[in-house]
């Protein structure tokens, strides 16, 4: 079945004029479906990455529950433009949430028109606004029944699990890549205890389990032309977790002066002004729901997230690039090295980051 035939199985009430690859994600295959209609209403078709997400039925149910919950809240608050501020799944002509064809899984969303995305925050205003959107999203989900939400990737941000995966990959070493990675592996191993702090607090039940987004890269917020946040996208990883996850991944992607995969390590450091803007936006949205331990340990997420991503990229590099889409042979290596450099920079700035975060709760 070709992509036009796949699209035709969804309940799209307009004539489709083109289907083109879209966006910059590392996981799913995304297409913009343009249609002929007076309102310029278009759609987003996605092939969900089944290698990454094993339980598609559970994942699609999560998304249906969350998008309906958010849409109901927006309608209740009488906000304008609800179609551009929330995702909506377009069902198939048979009323299903997705289709399965030849072992591939496809779904369609409303396409949010006239938006901008940023891979990093170009200024403090964007960092504040992106963070406010992620914080608001977490707040909107705080009254959702957790029993209706399944784990789409078990142990997704469990650093102990990620480190044990790395050790297994090192043992297997299928492409003989480990011999060139002494420096990175030694650094990662030396941080095992300190990077397990949040996981340990969670295991001791000191942090509130919440429904969180879990993938708060700044390019998962869509902005309007005035750089005001429109909508949070990429809902595949919504599942139980801790507030630190959404705070940390946002800081990692907003406040890095270099790129996620920067080959020039001199470009990479944490910009404290951006961290301040991000922290202010996020905490403005969530402060009322956080407990004392969540507040006092939030800053640590600025270390944990580049670290966890460094570990995951390194594991994928050693395993032969089986998880992330890569653009060249050593892409995962450069990603890992860049993320570990950002972690090291965070370590040198931890005291200042802690002060910034504490200041946002006053
Ligand atoms: P991935 O998991 O591969 O990152 P995403 O769901 O994040 O996939 O989609 C990839 C990109 O497509 C996003 O970064 C965003 O730019 C764009 N995008 C996603 N959903 C929508 C939407 N409903 N409307 C407009 N653009 C979208
Ligand atoms: C992936 O889907 P995308 O590109 O927004 C990954 C995140 C990583 C990120 C690193 C399901 O996010 O966990 O932080 O790449 N998503 C999944 O860029 O693994
Ligand atoms: Mg994405």
C-alpha cells in the first residue's frame, strides 16, 4: 500500500493535493498532508516507530486520553483558537485511532498551521515561553487518572537501567567501537552514584509520581508568529514520571550554546541567562503543585538530562546505531560527546543553577 492509499484510509474530508516529509524528529516518520479547501486545513501523517514503541495500542490510547483532556480544558476556559492550541487525532474511516499495514503503524493529526519551531532557544523570551508551555502541559495533566495511562517505554528515564544497557552494549561491542571510547566510558562510570540521586528519591517515594511528557525538547513546542507558545507536540512518551524529567530535558535543549550533536566542543556550554528564563517559565506554571523534595532537587535535572542522553547516544553508537536516526557514521558518537560535555559544564555551574532555581520559588 502506498502513502496515498494509507492517507486515504483516514477520515480526511478534503481532497489531498500533496504529501511531503516534514519536521526534524529523530524517531517517527512525519509527513505534511496538504489539502484543497477554503480554510487551508491540512494534516500531519506519521508512521510510528514500532522498533521504539512496542505497545502501539496503549500508546495511541494514551494520546487519545490526553488530547481529549487538554481540549476539554481549553474549551472550558473559553480560549480562542482551540484547533491550533491542541492536537486532535483524526480517526480512520472505520473509526479507529490508527491503522496497521504490513507491520507498520500510521496515524493522522490536525496540522497546526503557521507555526515556528526552534531546536534551541535563540533568546530568553523563547526559553521562558517554551518552558511555560511544558509547565502548563504538566499542570493540565495533574488531575488526569494515572490508571488510564500506560508506560510506552518502560524505564525510559531510569538512569540505572540506561547505565546497565550501556554496560551490556560495551560487553557485546558488535562493531568494535569500544576501544576508541575510553574517555567517555570512564567519565560515565565515575558519575553512577551522583546521577542516580533522582531515581533513588523516587524509589524511596519522596517524589510525587506524575503524568509527564518525557520528551520536552524545545522543538516539541510549536510557537506562533509572535513567539507565543501554541501547542506541545510529540505525545508518544507521555507516561508516569517525575517533574524533573520535563524540566531537565527542556534545559538541556534550550540552554546549550551549541548544537545537540556539535562536533566542536568549544561551542558547548550552559547559558545561565537562558537557564534562568527557562526555570522561571516552568516554575511559574507548576510551583503550586510541587512538594518540598521536588523543589529542592529540581536543579539536579540540569545535570541528569544531558548525562542520560549522553549515555543513550553512546549506547546506540556502540550497538551500531539501531535506535536513533543518524545522518552519518559517527553521528551518535558526536551526539554523546556533546551531551557529556554539557553535563561537565553543568557540574561546574551547579551551585549557580541551584541558586537560580531556588530563586524562582520565592
Ligand atoms: P518525532 O517523535 O520523530 O520527534 P514529532 O511528533 O515530534 O516526531 O514530529 C516531528 C516534528 O513535526 C515536530 O518537531 C514538529 O516540528 C512537527 N509537528 C509535529 N506535530 C505537528 C502538528 N500537529 N502540526 C504541525 N507540526 C507538527
Ligand atoms: C528523541 O522524538 P524526538 O526526536 O523528539 C528521543 C528523546 C531524546 C531525543 C534526543 C522516544 O526525541 O528521548 O531526548 O530524541 N525520543 C525517544 O534528541 O526516544
Ligand atoms: Mg519530536
